[in-house]
């Protein structure tokens, strides 16, 4: 079976998810004896007027607990004040539940709209039947169905039982954007009140009865293993109840408190087999990236022939480091193993991956693993990995007790997955008037998906090709990528490859502007002035976004002494962005 990239999986899951969620899950009617009216996997309406929207993506501060209910509530014509949100656990009812790639709204837009529209149409029918009037004379209005000619109205809660007996429509009509009342409005986030009073449930807050705490000693060198360990001193620490090897490369200390677990780990004496990477250092890694610049490159974009262009040439090199995500909430998970089953509570972006990986690690059917998603204290791509949760499951099994594994901040920095280091070599040719006529950008970088098992496509990581695709309309241009390898574990971080490619490319555009004595904004606008589809990006749209950012920031207006403006734009995940920054320099 060919592995899928993260983005391919998200896209495929979204395409299949709508049909699966709306198709196979929906009952022939909306009946749900315990929960009132539940026409689909995303919605429940109770007779007490409470409307519960089930969110199948993870909330990590980005706002899906509000944005996704807004989409459904819009089609439902609901009273926003009566909306409550419920976090779904890992379930195939929702298709792919991965939260990443800036995809939550994009991939759930259609399913959430359809779910709301289905319920709305059923409530209209229920009201028409209740009143014995033509359906067309009944209209939804902020949580009520209204019959204007007789001045009657029934609330959604009053209609819940009758609506639950009706057939669920498969193709309900959807609202037009001009009629939106909720989507596009500035509404208070649904998760804010509980966060303000400390009631919200993050993974690190979660507890179960009889739970122990665990800290894990991991090999300080990537790829290393445990040779042997002495736990005599660790077991002397008050509160320590278990010490044992977990997998090949770590040792867990379980205790009655976090502090005892930390102290027990500190008292461990572990001899590590550091493996082939024991002498690897940053200087070697960066030197290797730079040396690879002349290797075989995969073309990401090409226009004209840069080899035939003459004129004033400028060049620049950029080097970006490995970077850890360092979310505010360090890694943690709670697991409770019971022989042939396991329940996990995890701040995860990939609950289904946690379920499958934990099942495999425990040697049990993944269907016997229940995964509950807590709030995430930041994610940024780090929680697309499932190491925290799998560790907790294995420690719970080994220690025969419910356990919470907690990573310290130091653990998170040393044993994370990292945004890849990269090297960028750029050049441009300017004409006699100082305008660029040729541009080249060679990207040297390992591929996250390739490291995780996805075969290269046309010599490159498929995500790099996707996320490095925005370019300006140079007459002659070449953007290519040299795919390298690294033993450092790689992970997805916010915008992933676009973050690095965009930084290097936009920084160099400023260098081109300086070399040609051009205004950075005017240079960019000139390179976008012709309306065209350029490598799947619309120059007209980017031009409009760039101009709006410039207008709103007062670009070109006098600034106080020592203050300066900078501007940049880039495209990623089908979105267009531009930013203006104001800096001040002293001394």
C-alpha cells in the first residue's frame, strides 16, 4: 500500500468524509431516544432548546469550537446563544479527523452546512405537519419555525420530537452567501468563558481514579537505544511504584506524584547505546545541506530560460535551522489499559492515528482503543505525532495502572520532531533600469513525508512542491528542490515548507528591490500586474491582497525617525496573505 502524505490524507478524507458521514451514518429518520432530535453525526436538538454541535476537529486555540458550529448554525437558522459544543472522540463516523494543514474549515464546510440544512428542513416539515399548513408557508427564524399568516411560532425544542420521526433529506437546499447572518460575523468564542474561569479541560489537567504519574528517560541521541539501566536509587524515591524499560530506547518511572516521578527519573542510571548518530552535530548538518546544493534538483516551477539571460546579477544565501514547536502545554497523555482494551485521553491533532498506533503497540485491535480528545494547549503541528499517547498506553500496560505520562519542557525540546533545517540559494538578473528579468531559487531540504514513508514524486516531497508553489511573474524563472536526508526526526510545523520557502523568497525580493533602487511594494505589484494563473495562483487576487495590506498600513507615508516599514506576501493552503511590519531601530 502506498503511504499518503499528510495533505493527501486530509484532502482524501474530506472528499470521502462528506459522503460517509452524511451517507452511512444518517438513520432513516432523525430519532435518538436519549438525546432528542439527532438527524446526523454533528447535531442534537433537545426539548429544553439546547442545541449541541459535535466538532470532530481538535481545538488548540485556532477557534474550531466556534468556527465549525457557526457553519452549521448558519444553515440551521439557529439562535447562536443556544449553541453548545461537544468534542467528538476518535470515530470513523466523521471521516478523517486530523486537524492540520489549515484545513478544518475547508474540509468540513460542506458537511457542516449539509448537517445544519438537513435539520432545518426537517423542522420546517415538522411544524407544517403540526399546524396542518402548506410547508412553503413556514419559515425558520433564529431557533423558531414561524407561520407568519397566523402569527404562530414553535421553537426547535418544541419540534424536536416530531422532527425526529421524519425521514432525513439527502440533498437539502443550502443558503446563499448574501443571506448569511452568522458566518462572517464577529461572534464571541464558545470556549472563552470556561477558559477564563479555569474550567476548560486540557490534557495536562485530566485525571482518572487511581491514576499514577510517569516520566520517561529517553536516549539523548536520535536513533539510540537503552544498553542497560540501574534503577536501585530510583526505587528508593518516596512514591515511586514502578520502573521499567519501554520499547528499545526509553525507561519509565511511575510514581504517586509528578515530582516523585521526576525525582525517580533523575536517580536512574542509564547506559545508552548512542548508535550511528552519536557524533552528529549542527555544523555537519548545515555543511551537508550547503554541499548538496549542486545535487540533482526537481523542478517546481520554470518559465523562460534563465541560462540565456544576461545583465547585472545578484545572489543571496539563506539558512534556516531545525525548530521545535514548543507548545505552551508540554506533551502528556492519560491511558488506562485493561488487558484487551485501552482508553486514552490525549491533547492530539490525530485521534485516529493515536487509536491505530496505540493498538499496534499494545498488540490489540485498534477498535478496542478508545481515544478522547482534550483541549490542546497549542499544537502547531507537534501534536500530529502520537508519541505521547503511545508512551502512556505502553506505560499503563507495563505498570498495570492508569497513568499520566508528562513530558517536561526539556523533554519537549530534546525529543521532539522538528521543522527541517534548510538551505536556499537565490539569484536574480536585473535589466538596465534595475527591474528583475530573471529569478532562481534552489531549495535544499529534507522532506517530512519522505522521511515518514511517502515515496518522492518526481524527485521531491509532494508537500514541498505544493507549499513552494507561489511565484511572481518573472520573464525567466526557475524554482527547484534538492531532496536530502537527515537522521533528525522531522515534523510538520505551521505552514510547514511555505514558512521556509516564503521567508527566503520574500527576503530576496527585498534584496532585489534594494539593488535596483525600487520600492519593495511597487516591485511586487509590477511582478503581479498582469492578470494570470501562475502556477495555480491568481496574480490578480494576490495583487489585491498586497495592495489592501499596503493601504491599511499606510505604506509610503512618513514615519517617525528610526521607524521603517517592511512588506511581504505569499500563498499557502489556497490562501493569499500579505503583511506589513513596522520596526524601530535605536542607536
